[in-house]
């Protein structure tokens, strides 16, 4: 359908210039496309994925998608200077380039308590406003394709949840709607160009929430974390720090056990190294 639209426009211009007698695409019908509903996870599924993440950085990256509705490029490009009581979303990192948001507009997203806890655990004492919240090993932006293959796929297999990273954004929309947020609020928080875009994707969620009753987002997330007792960030004895690639205890102090050892296969550092194998998983019992 996209190719047909472009070709038809080009041939239409040729007709207007007198280079063709008529547009051969005229009358060709577009292929009907079945509209699929976005997949939204429940908070327990979100927390199972979060608990299975190999590092705190990866868990926070997932929380930004599921509990703030950021697009992948927006989460990758988020800096600490944009983190406060709200997240200021005004740029993204996609295909190796810095760009504006999809709509070209700046927006703010409320930081709910569970997300604030995750961010605080990840934030280094010497973090600068321009530092990325979820950097690669080299300190630059994450290569999303590498992250998806090396971190995401093993994580969902471990968590036994079928999902795609973008499902986190749909989950956030679902949580907002089930909280009873009005349409203009959801549209603004999601960064949609118009309310029609929101309704196009989430009309069924508004209807379901209206009939089922509303549940505060924070309560839903806290209930899910309580269900996964002992798998919350900060509760394991050892958590891997993305800043110095050592292990730290739940209070943030260096663990005095054997240091992690990294094997380098070449002289070039990988922007998204595979998690080191160690006896205790970072975010599991």
C-alpha cells in the first residue's frame, strides 16, 4: 500500500506535466489490512521480565518503556538532566543518529514511585546532567539491535513471557487508561500527534476500563512487585553495577568477593557486551 501510494503520486505528477496520458495506478485498490490490537502486558508479566534482566541498567531501561511509555529511541537517549519528578522527552537516538521525537514535540511524563525507585538505584553519585541514564559499556548510546538480541531475547526466555520491547509502551497506555486517566492526558503522556491516534489504537482499552473499574497504576505495580517477593531491584545480595562493572550489594557498597572477569575476544570493545556468567543472577532469587 505504501509503494502504491508513492508510485501513484509520481505518475500523477507525470500526468500533470504532460509526460503520460493517464495514471496507470488509478483504479487499483489498496490491499485490505487487518487492524491488530497492541499487546499490553499485565504488571506481573512486566515485573517478571524486569526481575530477569541481567543488570540494573537493563531493568531500568525496561521500566522506562513499561512505566513511562517511552519509545525505544527516547529511552536510549534519555539523560539524567531530563530526570526529575517528571521525565522531559525532547529527543531520541535511532539508527545511529540523534533526532527529535517522532512528532517533533517536547513532552513530559510523570515519574511514578516504582520507576523513581529504580532510577535512584541506578543513578551514580557523580552522574552529570548530560550523562545517559542507560549507557552502553563505552558510555555512549546503546545499539538497540544488539541489545534486543543479546539482552531482551534471553531475558524473556528466562522470564517465560512472550513479548516485544515495544509492548512496554502499550502496557503504559493500558495502565494509564485503567487508572481512569482522561483521553487528553493519555494522548499527551504517550506523545501522540492527536487524540485520534490514541483512540485508533486504544479504544477497546477505554471501554474495558470503564466497565471493569479503575485501579491506580502505582497500586498495580506495587502489588505485582509484592507478588514477586525477593525479586525486587536492590534486594539481591549482589547487583551488577553498570558504571564500574563490579558487583555491589543492596546498599550500593562494593562487594568484597571475587571480582567479575571479562573475556575480551578482540582489541575492540563491544558496545553491548554479553552479561558475564556468575553464580548468582543479578536480579533473581
